[in-house]
C-alpha cells in the first residue's frame, strides 16, 4: 500500500518545510522537499494507492502520551476507560502511541501485574502501546523481577513518595530500586509528594469540618511536592542514575528541577494539561470540585505561566496526560462525605495535542516546532522509541497527523470519545485539530470519524532511552 501525503507543511522538532511524504505499508519511505521534488521530478509518475491532500495543513508526527492509566484499580474503583475506549479517544485527539502504567498489587509479583496489563491491552488497543511498571513493594524478589522486565521491553518503574499503604515507598526502598536501575539500565519515575505529611494535614482538615473536594487541594501543599521532588533528585544523584518526575504540578517543584538541571543533574520532568489550563479554583465549587480531584492537585492560577515557561526553556521536557478517568456519578461520588475517598484522577487523553497547540502555538507561548517536540519527539526520545516514533524520516513508523492549525472546536463531554460522564475542559474553545490520524500507515480517524480497524495496536518493546544508556 503506497500513500502520498502531498501539499502539506511538514513540521518537525527540527524545523518546518514544504514536502510530500510517501508512506509504503507501515513506514515512511521518503520525505521529498516540494521544490526539489518538482524540479527533479522525484515523485513524477509514481503510482500510489491513495493520495491525501494536505494543502493548508501541517503534517506532524502522531502524538505520544507517556502517562495513561487505562482500567487502573484505584481509590476503591477502576479507571473507567478500557484500552479499547481510551486508545480510540486518544486517536481522535491526535495521539498515536500511549505508554500505560501496569500496576503491582501490594504483596504480589510484578509479573502478575504486567501479565494482567498485557491481557487488557492485547487485541484491544487501537494504538501502539508500551508499559511502565508501578511498584508497590521493593524487596529482593521485586528487585530481581525488575531486571527481567527491562529485558522484556518494560524498562521504567514508577515509585511513590505518596499514597501511604497503597503505593508508598520509603527512601531506602526508593534508593535500592535506583541502585538496581544503575545495573539493569532501567529508569525510575517518581510520583513526588510527601504522602505521610499530607495525610496528617488532610486528617486535621477533616477533623476541623472541611470534607468537601477543596480540602484535597488545601492538604497537598506545593512545598510538599517541592520537598519530595528535591529528595527524589538527590536520591538519584546519590545512586548515580537519572530520574524522571511525573505529573509535576507546581512552580515550587519546577524550581528544584531547574536548579538540579542547572547543576548538571540528570533530572527530567513532565507536566500535564490540567496543570497548564486549570487551577485550585476549579476544586472550590462545592462537590462539583470532585471532578477536578487528582494528585498532585490543581494549583493556584499563578503557577500556570511558570510551567509554560518551564516547557519553553526545556526544564520540562514534555507534556503527558496522567489520564485516569472516573465518572462523576457513581465513582467520584464515593467521596461525597470525605474528600479523601474521592478517586484521584482526571480524563485528558483526547485533548492533550490540541490543547497544547492552542495554549502553546496559537497563544504565542512556543513555536510549532517546540509543540511537536513536547507532544511527540521528546516523549519518543526519553522513552526509547526514537526515531521509530516521534519523527518524520525515512524508516520511521508512519504515525502521522494531517493537522488543521485553524479549525476551531469546542470541547464537551457531549462529543468526546472518552468513556467518562464529564469533561474537565467543558466549553473550552480551542484552535487546531487533526483532519487525518494515521498509525503505521493505516488511517484511523478522518474528519472526526473513526475509520480504522479494531485492535490495530501492537505492544512496543522498548529499550532504555539514550540518556539512560549513556548516563
Ligand atoms: O490523581 C492521579 N494522578 N491519579 C492517577 C495515579 C497517579 O498517581 O498517577
Ligand atoms: Zn502519580
Ligand atoms: Zn499517573
């Protein structure tokens, strides 16, 4: 199957140029600059099976979301999107690869958790997918299992200074796991908030009568994210390994990442759309605020510009969603009497690419090249997928978007594809949307309609990222 995407402006992390892209079967065969192509007749007379006219549009690498939680058992319930519904929703929003977090149940093996995730995703995900592993226990057995997982293409391990009794690990356990990655080439990803102290503050708030969702935001001080982020980075420095901070939410935590990077530490971090566009105010509207409960929590509005600046300066390398959707009715409602019982997590996988285009490029905070870098290229580079993913070069997977930078749409739960009964971005009018979403040469979405096959996705066996391998 030969498809020619013609007349578009190819936008990559390195630059933009008018070019035609020839896709043969699942891969990019050629990228031909239009002037040269026409002058030298490179594509003249070429027989193709399909032509996609991208006049007036960008041709960009498909989005890569490295932080999702499909079907995660959490907070006494399950994240609502399955691999089928969640990956389909992601595709509608211009994402073509997801990395999801398999979870270890406390007291059980990593293997059991990973096998369960493979079973959930295989034949269901419409997008190529890989896994990180969330560890609830660090002991001799799980440390040994880490080596095996790295060998199986699951090289990243999320540890938590939050959620005591569920996923929390004390410092010595975190340090042990970091030491192990120095040997096996894996990477530790940190959920950095001081969980035990937050639990004390939350209990005090409830005892004083604050049981509404706003209590969630009030209890989880930004300085407690800063402290845990700093601690995580110093522990990694002591172990001699890189570290990746997930879902960084605050100016305070960003400061320590910036300082660490300035002194040469191998510290990397992501933020999420919810921290760039929403704020603590959203938690304040009575029990409606439950729709916005996630950890770390939404911060006061004045943190947002610091995060955008961090993305521009590369103190933050990428944006992932932390997609972990729970219905408002029946799931978030578990915490009606006590904010501590509201399942933590937000739906966002469908909106990331377009929100970043709107807030980043349209609103003048970054170039379109940097937009491509933070939504596709850096995720591929940091997680061992580049240049198979995140690039438009011969030999790369043909994961491509024909992107209309001018289309305006309004986000709403009434029209989104995520299996969740509300949108955190309800009513947002944003500019930019994908006309065509292609995964390994197959068109999945065209003009907002699903046209792809079921179960198209494949497991991505990933190697260590360059910066881990070379550290
Ligand atoms: O609130 C959140 N972030 N829920 C998902 C689990 C996690 O900590 O990433
Ligand atoms: Zn987390
Ligand atoms: Zn998460």
